[in-house]
C-alpha cells in the first residue's frame, strides 16, 4: 500500500514528516526511483524506523510529495487566475502569466517532478483531485480564450488541448532541460491561434 501509515497529530510529528518529505524530495530529484528509504532517512537525519512510522515505502513518499505539489499548485494558480480576471490583460500577457506560474512550480527539482508525474496519482481520490484541477484550469483558460477572441469554434476543447499539451510538454520535455516559457508560448500560439 502506498498510503502514509499514520497522519502526524502533534507538532513534533508534523515536523518529522516535513523533514522526511524534504529529504525525499532532494534524494528523488538526484537519484530518481533508484532512491532508497535508507538514503532518505539518512538525508533526513532520522532512523529508518521513524521513516517507516509514517511511510511504508518510497512510493508512499512519492505519493505524499505529489499530493502536496498539487495542493500548492492549485493555491498558486488560483491566485494567478483571480488576478487575471480582475486585470483582464491581453492574451499574450495572460498566457505568459499562467505559464510563468506553472514553470515556477516545476523549476526546482525537475527530476522529482518527472517522477511524481509518472507515479504520483495512485488512488481514485488522487485521480479525481487531479482531474478536478485540470477541469478548473481548462475552464479558466477557456474563459480567457473567449475573452481575448482566441476561442475558435470550441473554447472548451481548445482550452483542454492547451492545458494538456502544456502539462505534457512541461513534465515530459522541459523537466529534462532548462525550462523556457517562450517555448510554451509558441506551443500555446499554435494551439490557440487568433480568431
């Protein structure tokens, strides 16, 4: 099972889990799936028994990191969407703000992001949370496409294509090289040309 063994209730336990997750993020980023729980515990400065109190295996750590990443991403992206709705900048500025935010979420530890993308969502709840986030992103992008006259015949379909293409490009291509927002802007322009 890849679920955490127990949820920390006390402050000290929460601190231990945070230290373990930070150590896991560092080790997974460097070593990928070859990382071991022993290396992670060593990096965290805790015993392997302490690690196993909270995480039964390294997949549970990846799962917890992916869950945390999605929560942070949702919070940051929603703040960008709120600002863009208030300011209503031109299309290029709107998309650049979104892409800047998405790239910023993935620039640190690209190896970890590749791994989480492949192995993170494991349960029906994880998949539902990810699909909900993708749906919200697509709806918001569709709104901006329509607002900026870039919606073509079907704003929702175009937005879904943009969101999924950017996601795939980011996780499968750009995490293996330097991340370039201009590359993503070119992709968006091809997928959502002016009407």
